[in-house]
C-alpha cells in the first residue's frame, strides 16, 4: 500500500510547492536550533572549561569578591595588600605567589590613541607562569629582564589589530604619557584576557596608575605532588585573617570546571527550551497546513471516496503526507543545523575561539532521534484533520466548494 | 458495528410480501401508488399489478417474469434531510424506486427535485436519514464505512458533470486510482489500449488542466470503468459539454450498457438522452411522479 500511495502523496505535495515548502521551513528552523545546540554544545563546554583550566592543574587563582560571583569582585576594584598575598608563600606546598593587577589605560602608537587593558605582574615569576603553565610563547622579541626599564610585552591581538599598523618589536608606544619600548610580542592563545592586553611590570603599573601596593588578584603555584585541596584550605584560612578584602574566591581547576559546567548548563537549558518551543511552533505549522490543505482538497477526498477509497486509505494518504513533510523538514533541519554550526565555529575561530565544532563529534544517534521525533510530530499534527477528512460522507465532500 | 443492524433476511422478505400485498407498488419503477385512486391495474395469475403509467405497464407486459423478481437496486421509503443552520431541508420525502439490472435509466426532474441526492443514495455516496436501500436484495443502507467503500470500489462507477479528476495526477494516474484503492494489479498495457480506444493515446500523461472538457470526461469514463463495475452512475455527464462531444460521451456509455450489459443510471436535463433510455424516472419535490414519460419534455431543456 505504501509503495502505491507514496507517488500519489508526492504529486499532491508538489502540486502546492509554496505551501509545502513553507511548512517544511517552519520545521527546519526548529530542528536547526536543536542541531546547532547539539553540535556546538560540547565544543562550547570544552572551550570554556579549557579557558578556565588554562592556568594549570597545580595552580590557584585568588580573586576578590564572593564565591557566588567572583567576576563582580574584580569589577568592583577591591584590592589585596601585596604583603598579605606574598605571605602565602610561607604555607607549605606553595611554590610561589604572583600578585597581579589590571587596569585600563590609554595607549598611543604613531599618534593613534586606544584604551587598552594593562596586565601587571612582576616579570621575575610571571614570565615563568606564563611560559610554563599557559603555554604562552613569545612570537618575537624577549621578556624584559628587569622591573624598572620601560618595556612592555603586547598580546597577539593587541599587536595586530588594535592599531592601524602592526606594532613591531623595538617600536615605541606611549602608555599614559610614559614611553615604553615594545620588547616582545606574544603568540596567539585564543583568549581575550591574554591576547588583547599589554603586559608591563607591577612597578611601572603603580607608577602609571598611582595606586600603592595593591593587587587585583594573585596567581599561586603549588609544589608538584601536594594535594591542592589542603593547600587551598590553608590559603583560605590565612587570607581570612587579613581585613582589606572581606570576600574572596579561590579558583581551583576543579572549581573552575564546575563553574563552567553550571554556566553552560543554564545556557544549554535556555537553548533547549527555545528549540523545543520552535519545534512546537513547527508542529502547529504542520497542523495548520494540513488542516487548510485538507479543507482545500475536500472535493478530491469526496472523489477518491466515490471511486472506492476507504477511510483508511484517505487517512493513510494524509498521514504519509504530513509524516513526509515532517521527515523532510527534519533532514533539512539537520543539514542546515550542521552547516550553521560549522559557520558559527568558523566565525568563532576568527575571533580566536577554536575547536567549537568538529564533524567527528557529531551525535548521529541524536540525529536519528530527531528524525523520528519530526516524523511523529508530522503524523500527529496531520492525524486530526486527516481523520476528519476520512470520515466525511463522499457526497458531502463532493458538495464542498 | 454498533449501528442499527439489518433485519434478518427471513423477516425482511416477510415484510416485503406483506408490504406488497397491502400497498400498490409499481414493480417497474418502484413507485408507491397507494395514495392514488385511478391506478392502472393488470390482473394476472400471479396477482394484481399496479402501474404509474402506460410506459411502465407496457414494459411489464413485455417481460412480466423479469419484473416480478428482485430489482438490482431498490429504494424503500428513503428520506434525506439536510440541516442548513437552523433550517432543515427535506430533499427526499419517502422515495420508492426500482432499478432493474441491465437497464439504461434516465432520471429527470426540475432542479432541486432530489435527482442527484437520489443518485448519491443509489451509489452509497451518502446515508439516508431514514428508509432502506437494497442492492440485489441486500440492505446496504446501514453498512459500515469500509463495507460501503468496498461496494463503491467494485460495484459502482461514477461519472460527474464536473469530471472531478484529481488535478495533481495525470490522466493515466487518475484512471489507475480506482485500481490502487481496490488493491488490484495495474496492467499498463491494457490501460494504454483503453486510452487508445478512447482516442486519448497522446493525452495519457497530461494533467487535467491540459485537457479539454471532452477529454477530461473521457478520462473520467475510463476511471469509472477501471474496476469493471456492474453499475455506472452518471450525474449530468454531458451537462458541461457541447452537444457533439456530449453525444460522443453518451454513445460510449450506451455502448457499455448495450454491449456489456452494464446497468446505466443517468441524471439528466437532456431530452435527447431521456429519449434513448429504457426507463425514464421523473422526480418532483422529492418524490416520483406518475406517468414518467409524460414529463420527458417538461423537465428537460
């Protein structure tokens, strides 16, 4: 029966191409969203996790602000005393502590002025931290050898895109009216916080900003083989003794992962809800189309019944039609979804976020499930009008204008 | 099922005998003459027979045994009401009608007299509000939908005034449609031969909107014949065609009636068609009218 009905249904779908394609389009949008989320979800998760874990599995970052929202602390501009942070080096298992600071400043290069995030730390330890734990390499030039010569290291993006001309090693830039020589430029990391900044020493940063002996955050390196949890507890205890910054957060690799996970699951949840809503919209679309197209074909239904079609035959014709519309929508949705995910990952790549999407990580089982769902959605949405059509008396249907 | 069931066959024939004994039924056309006083009567060995008019009487006399048997189709007190909003329109008001196997029957009558509705009842396209419809002595008025679909598929072939071809299918596909629904094998060679005989050889793969009215109606004829039905029902088959084309269509239908003994029931306004029929049935206001042949001119254009 299916074999003989199939061509009939195809003809009937192709007889009203615009209506059919619009219905299919409605489903495509819903499925596309689901597929984009499915194909990028893992990539996004890994990227965020990777970004947060980039500082290494034996490191702790200390940030001001409550644990529930550490970012607020940084923006709030609370600063630790440098001494309190350096005292942490006395804790057993701590290899060294690098206090860090951030601040925006105007930077001038060849008469062009731009606001740039300055990233300040002592070169002595920070060079080590950067080189060994984050995989940062200098592309050109070298790290400054002392803390007082006016030298700066530029991030990858800062070098290339901030100013109209590419900045070269040895060039002179002016940060807040003080001349600096570019001593090195960094290779690409893929993170805004590192790629789009200018690194200078803490001493010079304080001189520029006028702030005394504060530190926005700190990087703690743990001795290898020491349990990070215990060290973290001791750091927490010792830091709670100081009174400058009440609330602070210790960002351990594990916590960073958890944070990324929870942020991502919220994002994922929202996207899935959006996708489900659009799927429902698609289903209503099929229902609407099937309803009007059944109404439109009432006369033909009468004819088909008059020449011997049973109720079941009419029902089958319409269910095959709506099921097919569902499945075609599903297939196109998956194809366009993968395509869109790929394009999004290309765009993200050009912004330095890599590895969002890979064909290898596509979930083909998920796609099969999607196809089954769209098929069933199609059949169910078609069932109501189709049943109505099938039950009509042929004479009544033939009279329909 | 769950529908009011058919009467058991024994009761049914018993009822019929009683009915026949009490009322005056014209066996030829099926008209109930009980309410009429001046009815033509013929008394024979097998009983007294009543006739609505001369034509029915002369048909009976030519072949009395035939008309004492079971008609192919019998409508018994069939009523059909349509509900249009709050207004109920009574289209058929207790219709009695006999159609005999192999006859070419022309149904005539003014617009709105219930001709087409009666044809729909005969062809099981609609359910009567009340009354019985018998096909070869079997009550088919209360059959389930699927049983009626099967009868429509195998026993009836329909031809409509507006051709009613499926617009998205080619002529050939339209003709194969009844075969698809009856689950029969599609013999492409035979179908091609049929198209050639019908003079539609080059049109088989065209869609309805590419065909002339005559070509569409010829395709519709092929579709009606596809399952080789015993009864062809045509609702004003030439109504939308010029007279030459209409005559051609009618010729095909009549050949089928004469050569292959198919029963042909045609609803028509055309005096020419009515003239050629074996039996004329005249409708007025949801009933048969007496002396059908007298209305041949009145109810046709």
